[in-house]
C-alpha cells in the first residue's frame, strides 16, 4: 500500500437491501424504539483477541448508510489503521441515534472482525520475512466478492504496518484487478495456473506460449506439474537464457504435501539444510516446524535445493516464487531457515479459526447515562485514548 486511502468499494448492502441481511431482533428493536422514543447511544466495539486495527471499510459503510438515512454518526476510532489492539480493548466508540444504528450492527461487525484478524496475520508474515515480496492470492479462498475486498484491504493494512515498523517489502500486489488499488496498483498480477501447463503439454511449451502472448511480462512458471521441479526449472531457463540473465524469469514452487520436490527425500532435505542453514535443524523443533523445514511439499529444504541447482547451472538471477500454505507459522519457519525466497504468493493470512474473527458491539451509554450489562464494565473505561 502506498499510503493513499482509496475510496472504499464496499457499500453493499444498500439501505433498501439492509432489512433482509440484518438480524431480526435488531429490526424489531428498531420498531420498538421508533414507537416509544429514540435515544442517543454510544456503542463500544471490541474483539476477544489481539488484532491489528483495520476498520476503515466498516466505518465508511456505517457512515454511508447513516447519510442515506439522513442521520449523523460520530465514530471515535481509538487506533490508527494498522495499530495493534489488545484483547477486549474498545477499538471504536460509535455515537448516534439508537433507531438509526441498532439494525446496522450485524453488517458492521461482519465487515470489521475478519479484516482485523487478517491484517494481524499479514503483518506477522511480512515482519518475519521483511526482504520477501508478497502477493495476495486470497480471492479463490474467499466466500464471495465482498469478503475478497475485505481480505485484500486487510493484507494492505498489515503490510503497511510491517513496512513502517521493520522496513518490510510486504505485499506488493494481488491476484485481481478489483482490489489492486489497495496495493497502489492498477491491475492484478499473475501468470499461469497449472491448467495452462496441462493444456500446453509441457512446462517449457507453456512458458513459450505465455511469453509469446505477453512478451513484456515477467515470466513466472509453475514447475511442479510433472513432478520435475528442477528439471523443468532448468529447461525453462535454458530456453530463455536472456530473460534468465535479466532476472525476468521466476520459477514457482507449488508442490503439494503428498510428495517431495524432485531430488529430495527426508535425508536429502536434512543434508540441504545442513549445508545452508544448519541452525534451523540443530535445536528442538515441533512436528509442524519439521514438516515446514524438511517435509514434503514446499519446504525450506526444497527452496534451498532449488536455489542450489539454479546457481550451479549459472542461473543466479532467476527468482524463486513460493506458494502452498504460506501461513504466519510457515513464514516463521522460513525465516528460521533463512530460505532464499524472492516472492511468496499466499492467501493463508485469512483467519484460520473463524470464531476468532467475531467482533462485538455493546451499548455503554443511553442518553448520557453509562449503562452496560454485567461483565462488560471494562468497556466503561476512560475514552480519552488518542490514536
């Protein structure tokens, strides 16, 4: 993200569509309040786990709907975008008409919680691997276009926070045109899926087809389709030696967890890390960490081995693009092994435990009188925090 704040796109549902998508008890409460008299209320919004604040799209939607209703709403965002927020800390106070706000809670919380968790995850990944460029490839894993918008936004927030804090490269682009603006881009990035290689009949032929069609694009080639990651990587580089020398070729490792990268097994993987990152395997490691280090799929050993083979063949300028389950935990292990990754394509910053994404909004004040249900008194703390 380049620091600019593009206009939000999430304005759905509209005011007319709102009743069908909000909890019924909120709608009925609105009817009761309209019958017996409105009140000015203050909502406190919080989450039950640490997150990074990513509330801009949710707040803009709320302001938009209130304007449509001819109402004003005051939103005191207690944190800047990308700030760390502790569990239970009110991240925003919302003041306005009870009748105007009560039936907006469902949709507001939907747009807030998951974005804050995803931003936290994206930040953790970028901070662990500050020299690696990330591409947001979450769209295919999202439950519809609105979620895809929120998740791309969240990745940009987490990335920007890591860039400020540790100088990380962070997320430099994403997979779709619609959300590219969050990363300062005008269009999405990407070259080929496995289906193109299947269509072409060989990895080299798929590379030829792509380069002939898009000669000015960087050539990033999937190399795991035939289970010959090293053979096909070298074959593509030899087919396009000038592009390889210019650093305009990237080999993308996306090997699934059912097998090792070509040329590796458990023992060979240990040997690769012993040569390149011995500290990574000389201490105690959990089963999950060992899998990321020397297991099947795109392990740290697989990345180091690919780099060794490319260098030995004279292709030191060729980039390595890694994908396949690059979650915060996997990125942490890659940092431990100092894996020579140039780019990571991932959607694994999406929340893994959906229950952790639930944001809560409680009313803490009615017509100036503090009041909240028993057990939530912590929300009545001083609201003097300044971002």
